[in-house]
């Protein structure tokens, strides 16, 4: 759950920066896509207290 919280906090910071710097919608979506790809291999599902990697 900590990993998911870190990803969420990073996403919020990116959105705040995008608003401050007046990024275009395309720039913001590209950045979010890259963040998703970066974290895709780090996300996991916990089943019966056992980590199951997606």
C-alpha cells in the first residue's frame, strides 16, 4: 500500500507542477503515461497477505 501511496503523491506533485507551469493537456497526459509505464512493474496485488505481482 505504501508504494501506491507514493505513486499517488508523485502524481499529485506532477499535476501541481503542470498547473503552475501551464503545461498543455498533451504534455500532462504524456507525463502521466510515462509515470504509469515506470510504475507498471512495481504495482502488486495482495491476496491473503501474499504479494501477487501483475
